[in-house]
């Protein structure tokens, strides 16, 4: 299985991605064969900082779990509003 195929399963989820020149926490928006679209999240403010297009062969590590990811998910979930019907 190719990395691009596996990343397709993680679209719209919070991840840590390390690539050849850096690594960031954020939300995977799109995973294609050539590149991934990744919204970087600022850990301190929990706001989206930038959108990156990363060439898939440069990705070295992807983490979908762990304490930091759980904290990001909890923080983002607490900021969501409930809509009553």
C-alpha cells in the first residue's frame, strides 16, 4: 500500500506530519498521489496558522494518536457550538 492511499483514510482528521524540512500539527484536508493539503494549527492559540501543500514523497512520519493529538481534538471540540433544532 502506498502512503498516499493510507493518508486518504485520514482526511479531515488531526495529525502530526513530519516531512523533509519540518513537522507540524494540523488537520489533513486532502491527500492525493502527488501532494497533501494540510492546515497547520497553532498549538498555543488553537487557530489555523497556514495551509501547506506537501509533496507526498517528502513525508517521513505521520502520527494520528498520542497525548498532543488528543489535546488538540479536545480543545477544538470544546470550541464547537451546539445547534438546537
